[in-house]
C-alpha cells in the first residue's frame, strides 16, 4: 500500500492559517506567537490531525454519493412490464 501524501496548503491559505493561529493565541491565550511558531504548529496539526479530518471528509463524501447512487436506480429505471399493474 502506498503512503498517503502529506496534506499541504496553497501558499495563500497557509499564510492566512498562520495569521489565524497568531490571532487565536493573542486573543484566547494572551500569548504573542511569531510566524515561525505558528508555522511549526500548523505543520504539526496538518501532519498529526489533518489525516483524521481528511478521512472524515472522504467518508462524508462517500456516504453522500452512495445515497445518491441508491436513489439513481429508483429514478432511472422505469418499471418493466407495467401493463398488468395498471389494471
């Protein structure tokens, strides 16, 4: 089995995430955290917790599509030999 790729963020999203972490620490914990510490924390969260979030998103998407696929059979296939059912 191949190893799952590491979760990465686009540069813009990464900068916004770092800014969000810094703000969270400042407002909720009253601590000043620099870009380096916030970046290290973000990296840890993506590596350690990210796969759990990703797996749940995949499971949610799969359940959504499985539900739609079940509906598809009922919607797409007309009843066969319906003549006698009408009587």
